[in-house]
C-alpha cells in the first residue's frame, strides 16, 4: 500500500508496555497529528505484527512481544519534525496520568515525590536547616530552581548544593534566603511590586525588600529579585549563585538594569564578580553595603538615575506630639539583618561604635542579655535568636519583650525600629507594636518597609504607628539619620 | 522566566505556602516530617555524593532492563555444584546456634532427605557438632528460597537466565502449602513429597523446559499483575499461565502418563507454584543493580527467621541486619500470634523488585488474607512510591491508571520518610515441624536502614 506520496517510519521500543485498549487510543491520537497518514502503536505480538505487515509496514524481524512497535506513515511533504511530534505524543501518553485528586490520597512526603510527573515549577524549602540540603537537592536532581528559606545550613553543604546546581544549570536561592520575586511571584518575605525594568540579585533579604519598596515608591517596577543567601559572596561559596542569578537576569530581555545588593564580598570574590558583571550585556549596578559606601537608599537613587527616572522625596510621617529625648543612648531593635547593618553603618559614623549581636567588628559583640551601657542595635532575625522559633517577622514576641525592657532602661534615649510588610510577614504587625510604642516615653523612629499593594495595608500600618507616637520613614537610612539627630539633641 | 512559575512545591512552613497561594499560584505541599533519628548528617553526605544520581539511575535502569526466562531445571548438585553436607538457607548468614524453629526443622528435613541421618531428629546433634555440614545463604549462590529456603544437593531447581547477559539465578520447586519443608515441617509425608519431586516432577519439567521455547517469566509477571496476582502471596494466574506454556511439552515428553497427570495435578493444585519463578526473576533483575558505587538502592531484603537483612547496591555484599519481626495478619485453624515465628524467607525479593506487598493494589482478592482492606491496598502501593526511585513500565497496576509498580527501594528515602517497605508474607510456626500457621503483613526492623545509610555515607569520597 506504500505509494510514492508517503514514507514510513518504524521503530521498536524496548521495556515499554501498555494494554491494547490504551494503544488503540494512542494510535488514534498519533493519526491525528498533521502530516501523519496512518499510525499503529502496538505490542509486537505475532498477531499485531501480521496486522502491520498487511498494512504494508516493514516489520522488524527480531521484535518480541515484550517490545512496542511504533509504525508511522506520513505524507512525503510532511515536515521533518512530524516523527518527533509523534514520538513526543507517545511518550507523553505512556508516562502521564490524569491528576489524582481522589479524596484520601496521601500528600507527597518528599520534594522528589512532589516533583514526580510535573514539568516545571519552583521549589520553596523551609524545613529545619539540618534537613534543608536534602530537600533542595531533590529540586536540583529534577532540574528545578529552588529557594532555600531555611537557615542554619552548614556552609560546606551550601557549597556542595550550589556546585551540583551549577552543573545542572539550576538556580539555588539561599540558604537563609528570606526574599525572592520570580517573574512577579513573591517567595518568602516579598513585597508586592509591579513588573518593570529592574532585576535584583540580593545576598540579603531585607536589603532586597528595602530596594523593592523604594523603587516601587518611585513607580519603577522589578521583574525579578533573586536572592542568593547571605554567604554566597563569601570566599568558600565564591558567588556560585550570584553568577547564576546574574546570568538569568542578563538572559531576560525585560531586564534593563541589574542591581546587585550585598555586604562587601570577600576580596577575591569581589574582583571575580565585578569581572563577570562587566561581561554581561545588561548593565549591573553594584550596591555593596559597607563603611564609607552608599546606603540602600543611595543605591536605589543611583539605579533610578541610571534608568532616567525621577528620584522622589522619600516619605516621612510625623507624630502629632513629638517626644523629646532626655539624653541617653540610641537603641535599635530590628527584624531585618541588613536593615540593622545599614543602621549601624549610618549611625556609627556619627555616634561611634555600636554594640550588637551582629557587630560590625567582633569586639563590639553583645552578651546573651543583648544589653550594654552604650548605643546598641539588635537583629532579632539572627540565626542564634531564631533557632527553635519563628522569624520575628512572623512572631514578634521576642522583640516586644526586649522593647519593654529597653524602654524601661533609663539610659535609653531614642528607639529605632523596623517594620517589614509584604507576603509572608505578620498580617498586622501594628496591632501589637503600636500599643507597645504608645507606652514608651522616649522618641521612637520606625522604618516601615512596604508597598501600597502589600497585604497588610501600608497606610493603615503607618497611621497606627504614627498614632502611637512614632515617626515613620520608608527609607531605613533616613530613619536612622533622624534617630541619630534625636540622640545627639540636634533635631535638624 | 518573565512569567511567574506555574506551580510551586512547598516543603516546610505552611505560612510561606499560604503566601504563594495568596498570589493565585497553586502549591503542592509536601507532608514533610523529620527523618529517622540521627540520620540528618548522613543524609546530607549521601545527597551531595556526586556519583549518587547517575549511580541510582543506572541501578534502576539495569534492574528494569533485565528479562528472566526459564531455561532449565536440574538438581542443585548439578546446577549449583552443591555438595553433600552443604545446606543453603534463606536470609542473611546464620549459625545453627541462632536458628529459629522453622529453619531448624527445614535443615533437619534436608539432612534426612540427603541421607545424612535416618531420623530427622538425629540431625540436631549433627548440626550442633558441625562436622561435615555447612550453612550458607541462598543469596550467596545466585539463589533464592522461600520461607526457610533450605536447599540440598538432591533438590531440583528452576534455572532462570537473562538472555542479554547470560546471567542466571535459581530457586527450588514449590512444594505446596501446609506441612512442607520450607515452613519447617519434617514428617515422613514431607520427605516423601520431596523425593517424588526429585524423582518425577523435576525430571519431567526438565524435559518439558528443554523441549519448549524458554518460558518468558518476566512477561508472565507482566500479565499476572493485571490478573489479580501480586506474585508473593497470590500466584494463581501466574501458575496457570506457566502450565499453559509447559503442558504441551509435558504431555509429549514420553513420560509415564500417570506421572504426567500427577505432575499437572500437583502444579495446578498449588496456587503458589509460580512463586518459585517470580522470586528468581526478581533476583535476576536486582542482581543487575548490584555493586554500583554511590547507588543507594536496596538489592536484597531477606530473612532467616532470626534476622532481617538488606543488601544495598553501593555497599557490596555487606548485610545490614536487625531482629526479624512477627507478621500481623490472619491465622490458620487454632493458631494465634504466640505460635508464629518471626519473619522468614528470601521471598521479600519480590517486594525489593516492586511487587508483592508493593503491588498490593493490584491484588484485591487477597487483601483480606493478609488482614487488610482494598483502600489499605491502594494506599500501600501509593505509599511505596514515596521510598522508591521510579516505576516499572512493564509491570503496571490497572486500578492505579496503569501506573508502574514502585521500583528500586532507596535507603535515603526510607530514612527521610520513616516509611518502611511493606511485605506480604506467610507465617511459619515457631516450633520446628509445625509448618504454616498464617499469613500477614510485616516490615523490616527500622534500624537497618540508618545502618546502611551510615555505610553509604562512609563510602562517599572526600
């Protein structure tokens, strides 16, 4: 029956099996592919081989009943891709099943199991740090990007995970990655922003959130904010994820400017990353936070100028009855590690050394009671304070307890806090914080990191805090400068 | 990458999954629980072994690529080179002093069968003295044996071969149910049946097998899984298909008609006859996955009535053992849990290969025999997919929309989930000589999996 206007393709698949009903359905599906004249997919039983021979196919002599024969007849003018299309249809039909939504089907117990049978999607890991690598490696094995929110992951595990990911062209965001925005979807703690020309690569969660919110206030959107984890630019990790994230953003035509925000990288790593960034098609704004370097707000302003956008005045909300400082020390209580860091850098330049649980130098470390008879700043999101409890952006109890003690301390002159809004954070942080602040005698300055689209309602949060006597800023650097001015008795 | 991900897999905090769903992106939530105690560091070490992924892919592929055909039948002295005084047994290695009742009974029957003693009771002194007798696991001789698994030189064996490689495995002929050697019985009728099997059944099967095309055992397994057999506690369809393949050659063998009829009646009357082909077919497939550095796949699960042991691809011939458990199920007659011996037999090779308890969903007819319900059976097969590396495209389960059986038990996934392999099993009486007392469900002792994991971790190159 073969005529000059058709050609045949016959192949034998070993190890494949389906029942004859399924194969008849499949044969019909394949016949429906444009360019296919007739098709028969069947187990190579003697009967089926006879049928194929009658149809005029050249049947492989050595096929056994345990093997599947795929016989295709296509028009001579059919595109060369028709065989691949038919093979894809067959493979898909043999390997996919209707999604099982039946009641009583137990949920998957591992990431690998959850990924079975899926073709895309990202993985979000937030199990305890000792088990995070194993779940994340399932994602890498499956070739899926993964965000590791978990902290307390040993650095050697981070290196091993990222090396495996690099070999498979997978992006690992984290570990200890609090914030990411992937194609507009916020993962972890992420503010609701519009898509736009900026792509962020961030080794810090709250630093990333501050940039998202400042850019949003300036009406500049962010396409992606890819977290890489706070240690990515350290010498042992060597920027493995930073490079992968930069490459991803460079490949996305919607990204006009990449902003890389991090603490200053390890010496050798900085040079490598700068060289790598210089080789990309997309310009990269490097925002390395450190002594004598621009703060996050300055980085946002620089990015806006490079995009040709206007730099707005960053919003400030003053309380009706400002409190006066009776003299004393500046006390910062933070949920965001990078916001705490930035505040120490900004305030330290004016006030001198600041003691902290995440000190700028080891000699400034605080003891376990988190107090000292000088300026102090505490990061409640630090690993040591989150082991065995939720992050302070979810559970504010620890900070509220310390707030009461600090406010009762006569040496406290001014209080500086951050409030971080967005997906994943407490649904109404002001509900407990505002009443606590209303009890405080000292001046209070709060940086509220949020956008108008965040689920907590930025305006309502700001009103509640201002109503409790706090002065509220969007810029953490501006809030810190204001707190410093209040501390040294120079209210500008 | 400009569009948001179509779907997120969330493992860990529900709050973060809620936040994603709040943005109208669906989340598959993993029901994550902490791994088996003390395994976190070893799990991380093994997960970062650069050889692991390819090793496991290779192990699974090697297992799935194996076909088993029945090519011969012959006495163990001939096909295994087993010599007088050499005894094979099920499970990991064991000495007489630690053997359980059913293994003792089977060894005593074997000694009498070989003429080492006249009365099976006299064999106790023989094995205690140890002169001229030796015990060795079936698994060490490319063999598997159900229950006690005792093989002696005069017993006739099925010989299975992988046509692609010529590798072979072996198993004795199934004696039937009730008072039989493999359950530890050694009465005169047990020995008489064994002598008939060696004198009549074995030679007739050899003639028939040699005169026929090789029987495609793997292919029969494909079919029987679609006919309600899970190939460990139900082998009814498989047994009948074997008869279908061999009966013509048996009829034309030239053997005495009465013997042919007796043999056909014996096979047809023993629903478990095919078990002794399913087991070596599974071993043949799993042996293909042995000795792959970095592979975390279990290649054998076996019990000797005292210890439950596993072997793992990446750790060579090492056995990881713990105390065998007593099955939970139904009892024959007046027998009860106090009469049952701990788990025994190499037949868990079927579960190791993805059938038996792993394919419980396909055998609703026997779920009550092993004390379960149909929903339990479906849930069991689904649960086993949580601890296996993949699916077997040849061996499918119609009621699960033709999903392949869960294949390639992964030590790391057992440790991560705490889900233990589910085994369907017969129960032997704990006193020597009693025979079968029931059937039920059993799992390995949990601690052998962290032990195997630690050995895998110790082998990861630094």
